[in-house]
């Protein structure tokens, strides 16, 4: 269970998050939407302790990770898998070495067992046979899939996705959406997706949180959000640059 | 009273010094817990030690030759030609060998470490490491620091030997100095303690290069500009720190040797 209480964060005196509070239950799938630069990725990084808030609490299974020593945080992070916006694959390693990284560091497995697990998870993300490729040889979509394979290979309880479909064409985006749903259902993981892609939010999220003006502006089931008559929500969902155009 | 700009610079410098001290403490804790990634340690020894051979050997050889020639030109005036290699030996062992080796490695390795870690930072690879429950200090800093501590003394020893030999060859073949006395005087006035001082300095400079390179990389600004600046600062900061540290180490070790 993830709980955020009254979270505040600013960078160089510029406030990014103010009084953000929400709760995500185990096994729930939540999409956090909002405009570019609204602080979605910053919020996501707080959930795994990659950023520390200026004030407020982040609780993982009831344990506060705020101001927790980095070495103690490592233990908490083993509950998480995170898929980064650009994949964040280690470019000096092959795909197999990237995917096996967490297994090699934290689990005592034989090389044969590691190879079996890596091949299995690459099959799940539709990347079979890419073990020996370097990240530079992969397309954007393949890199995100490889990043997802690395995040789920050790079967975490929670998977965080940072803009998983940004920069991908609609067909590849669709396949990534399907993959996230498949991973959610197959591994029964808690899923948190940060996105400004409405289709991704609708497909993957069982609940949608909208971040606007530094706080959670709206929260509800996807149908409620996408059918909302609130002008701010409407403007974002419809993708209208000028709110006045909506009146025309 | 300092003007605001100078005040800000002093403040920044003190903050950075504190952060490097915290990084050094983290590294010590990691080494004591023996969380060393052996495969990476071996690769880093290869990268820092083996790949720096040519630059260090060329530096050592030409420094030895120039020092030998200059010393000869002065000593020849007072008929002390055969003392030339003794001066070269002492200088190379305790000062020029460790300092010039460290400066060359700071330019090559310190900058490369900052660029690699900086690129990892701006492409979120450091965050990915942390998300994979791996401490960046354990995985990135410790292998580089230990490798630099191992490689620098070996490289320095090579630079010293090549420098003295190159100076001997130039002295005998080009300057026409009598070889037996030249070599004998070098052995007479160059003591084991000079070599030990040089190696202790090299060990310390290895730590300075790796620690500053890692610090600059891990804290670099965003984008290509940030990585570029971190790379330059790593090389410049490490070089200046080495030169300042050399002065104090020379004083301290000179006093210690005097007490023995």
C-alpha cells in the first residue's frame, strides 16, 4: 500500500508539489495524469524515495520512507520495479545483462537459472532473442520493453511507469499499453503509471488522479474523469490549448 | 568583508568540500562492509592502469631526459657532471614521478570518470541503479577508487624507472657523461625512502583523482553542458588538489623522514 500525505516539494524556490495526498491500495492500478511540467515524474520519484519531499510523508506498507537512510531505502526499493521515461538501460551492458542486473545483485541464482529467468521475461515483453543486443541497437519501444523486463524480472510488488508511451508511435504505444495490462494481470502487481497519454490512462488505470496546479485536482474512475464537466479536466482530456475554444 | 560574489563562491566551495567528505565517508563504510563489485574492480584497474601506460611512460621518459639535460648544463659549469643522475633520481622518485603521473592520469581518467558518471546521471541510469536497490557508491565509486589506489603507485613506479633510465641513456650517449660514476652517484644519493615517499603520494593522488571524478559525475548539471562542465572541473579540480596536496605531503613526509 502506498500513501502520500501532505507532500510539498520545491526546486530552487519554485514550488512543484503542494499539499499532495492520496492512497493506492495493494493490487490497484492508478494512472496519474497532468500537463507536461506539472510534477508527475517528481511525484513518482517520491514514491520510491529517489527524491525526498520538503514536507509531508510517503508511506510504503505503513512505513515512512521520508528521511530514511539511503541504505535502509534500498531494502524498501526491492518491493518496486520502475520503468523510466527513456528506458534508462545501462548502455555498457547487453539487454540480458541489464535484465539480469537485479537478479545478480540480490538473489543467489546460478547462471543457468538467471539465463532462464531473463529469457522468460523477455518473452513476456515480446523481446525474445535480443539478449546479446546493446541498448544503442534498440528502438525506443524496444528500450521501454527491455526496461520493463528489467523492472519485473525479480517480481516486485509495485511497478512504477514514468511516461511509458511518450515519444512512441500510436501502434507501439498501443502494444506498450497492452503489455502493462498483461504484466498487471499476470503478476498481480500494484501499478502506478504517470502519463499525459489519455488512451494509456484509460486503458491501464482503474483509477485516475489528475495533477494540476501543484496538487491532486481530480480523482476517480476513468469514466468519471473522462466524462467530467469540470473545465480544467475537460480542457486536458480534450487536449484543447485555449479553454475559450471549448465554448465554441 | 567579502563581496557577495566572493561570498557565494566561498559558500559553494565549502558545501562541495562537505559533500566530498560525505562521499568519502560513504565509500569507507562501503569498503568496510566489503561490498566490492569484483568484476568492475578488475575492469577499472585495466582501464586506469593498463590503458594509461603509454601516456605515463612517455611523460616519465621525456621528463627524465629534460631534467637530466638541464641538470647537466648547470652542473657541467662546476665540473659535477656525474652528479646529474643523482638529482634526477631523487626528483623523479619523490616529486616529479608521482606528481606528473597523477596529473596525466587526472586529465585522462578523472575526466573520463566524470563524463561516464555524468552521462549516467543525465540519462537516469543512476536513478535506475537506485531503483534496482543498488547503492551508486557501492557499484560505481568503490571500484573506481580502489582501482585508482592500486594503479597509481604502479604507474608512478614505472614513470620513475623509465625517467631515470631515459636520463641515463641521454647522459651517457648524448652528453658524454662517464657512465659508471653517473650510475653509482645515483644509487648513492637516491634512497629507498625517496621511492616510498613517491609511492605513498601516488596512493593518495589516486584517491583524489577517483573521488573528485566520481563526485563531479554524480553531481553534474543537466544536459550535455552539465556533463561537459563536470568533465572539465574533474580534471582541473583534481590537478589543483594534487599540486596543493603535494606541497603539504612533502613538508609532512620530509619532517617524518627527518625524525626517523
